[in-house]
C-alpha cells in the first residue's frame, strides 16, 4: 500500500494536538496558552480553532477560553460511537456540499472493492447517476482512480485483473498499461479528475483521505456545464478534507 501524507493530513494532526490540549484542561484554555503548549503559530491556530468550533469539537466560553464541545464528547464515547461518527461525517459532508456547490462523496477501498460510504446532495447539487456499479468502474471515476493511486503496483494490478476496463464513454481509458502509467504519475496532493469518463454530462474530482492504513477519498461531481468550476471546487474540497480526517482520527 502506498499512502503519502497530504496537507489535510498535517492539518488534522495539528487539530488533534489542539483538541488533546483542550481536553486536558477541563476548566478551559486560552488561545495564548494553546499556542504555547502546541507550538502552532497564532494565525494557523486561529484558523484551526475556527474549524473546530464550526464542527462542534470545541466551544468558546464567556471568558474567551476554549473547552471541549459536544461533537468531541459524542465521538469520544464508546457507546454509540459508530452512529455518532456517521452523523458527524454527514454534517461535515452537508457543509462541504454547500460550501463548494456540488454533490460530495466519501469513499473507501474495502476488501478490494470501491465503496461510496456516504454522500451529500440536494436538488441544486444532484448526485451522479450510478448507471454502472462504482465497484466495477474504478478505472473511469475520480473516486476509483483516487483510491487506486493509494495502492501499490501489485494492489492496482490485482484490482484491474478482477475488473475489466469497460468503455463507458468515448473518453474512458480501456488500456491497462495507460491507466497504470497515469496512476503512477498522479501526484498525491493534486486532485484526480474524471472529465466525462464515467458518464457523459458529468465531471468529477477526488482527493485522498489518509487515515491510518485505510484507503479513502473525498470527491465531488458537477454537471458538465459547470466544468469551469471543477478545479476551484476541487481545491476547496482538498483544503477542507481535514474536517473529514479529523472525524475519522478521533
């Protein structure tokens, strides 16, 4: 497995350091003390605290200090943790959908298969129509290609040996050799794109979600008439991926 830390991973790690410091001080901790104890610069700390407050992980009390929030308490509890995590991820995906103006998807590579585990759409940002099972179309989707880039060469070959590269549109890559070379050349910090390779009329982008040894990604889809927004939306998705990573890491 080939997993390289990305910028969202480092942001999530910094956010965890902040949360650990807040959790140890039940009476509250000021931003000045947080900066001193974590070694995180004031500007970056302000950005992290804003994100942590928005996600409900910390709260700011009357005297300006920070204490643990409700979301942290729910995820930290062994009882009902799985449902709490799912609920927290859904709230995060819903906010991401609204901020990037596109349907947003959380996907994992589980037991050798591509699985979309959660998504957020709306009438204004409809989800892509799954006209071919995502498990069998990894070669044509941003989700599938992002997950495959995180596997090693053997893992990719194993997947392609089990799933024929069917031509879904005129843009679909159907050559194992070409697909493997594209996956190998894909930088881990650059969003993977699907420009009508899975479905005519839809463009997609995906960014990796590195949490421990698990392979996952965050993706979005747009109608082709909004293709001019794709790269900007993908960059916004990448910047906000730390929110999802943090939920998985707590």
